[in-house]
C-alpha cells in the first residue's frame, strides 16, 4: 500500500508518484474545498519556510508563493489589488526593513 497524502498537492505530483511505481488516487476538490485546502497548505508551507535554511529556503519560498498565487486566483482577486494593499500598509504602518522588535 502506498503512502496516503490526503492533502492538496501540485498538479504533477500524482504523475510523479505513479512514475515512481507507487499508486496514487486523486480527487478533484470543489471550489469551497479547494479554498480551504489552500489555507491549510499556506500554513504548511509557511512552517516549512520557517524551518528551511540555505538553498532550501529559496525552494520553500517558491512553494509559498505558489500557494499565495493560487489563493489570489481562487478568490478572483486581481494581483495588483494585493500589491496595492501591501504598498498602502507599508505607507501607513511601515515595512519590516528596520528589523524592529517591540
């Protein structure tokens, strides 16, 4: 019996699992399930970023970006709205560049 993931995976992961000789059953999530799975995946990837070092940090950040991009698309949010909100927050609240701890 193969490993059971029971979580949202990248589109090519089932194919890669099958090519390795393992079995992989898939299901297509409803939009509601997909949005919830993305939120769970966001936390999973954020934890992996927090634990990563060196070159692994780049890979984990790329995975985090992928989830953020999918969340933005799944909610029908225009990408520039997020960037504009980020700029506004930076203007009103500041960024994180001063490395302040309070």
